[in-house]
């Protein structure tokens, strides 16, 4: 799995992922806090985080495809690694 900013992924790939998740009109994908976990040419998960301060992060949104639901622990591990690489120590869900 590769972690990328949502803005670095094609619009059609994002729309293909989002069509399975209902009305997400309030979700700002162009936000600098939106990321995707991607494998090959498929988005597995999309998440948004907000750095509250230097040590705390809020996981605001987490979406995962039904087909990859069993990979949720791996998705959480990837998010935690990303957050810890940015020196945060606490993740609020």
C-alpha cells in the first residue's frame, strides 16, 4: 500500500472510490489533510486528519472499501506510521 495526498490522485479514481460511499458532499478532498491508501490502480482507503498540536492528531474521516474491509488493521497501521513519522504521539478517533 502506498500513501498519497488525495490531491495527487486522479479525479476519476477518487470519484470511482467515492461512488460506493453515498453522499459525501461535505468531504473536502482538496484539503491538505486528505490522504489515500492506494494499491496498484485502486484506492483502498481515504482518510482525513487534523493536527491539533505538535503531539496530537484527530482522525476526522476514514473510509475503506467493502472489498478491503478485512485490511482495516493494515490501514490503521499505515495511518499510525504516517502520524508517528510526523512526531505526533496521540491519535484521536
